[in-house]
């Protein structure tokens, strides 16, 4: 039985648009954008996730918090730069 709210043509268009993100050519851009958005969310919330330590709070450990933010930001720039480098040739 077909769902009248989500016709097949609409589903096909959605998958065509999402295939851009799943394409191998754009994987570094996708990772870079996710890391950049994650950096913004962590900065605004004042909490970061850190391996083996759990959540680091800006109020309790400001130095470690900002080092984590810098790491996420540099990682996002690295992946976006890698995408631009691969697609410039």
C-alpha cells in the first residue's frame, strides 16, 4: 500500500538530492561541514566531547575546552581543504 503523503516521485527526488552527500567525490566536504557545525554547537553549548574523559565543560576546564574546539575547527578546515585540493585537479 502506498503512502499518499510521500509519493514515489517525491522519494526519488529526495534520494537524488541525498546521493550528492553520499558520493565519494564529496565525502571530505561532508565530513568537514559536519565538523564545522559540531564546533559551532560545542562552542555555543559550552560542552565538548572528549575521548576517555566524557564531557568537558567550559566553566570547569576552560583550557582543555578551548583546545578541543581548536582541534575540531582545524580538523574541519583540513577536510574542507582536502576536498578543494582533490577537486582542483
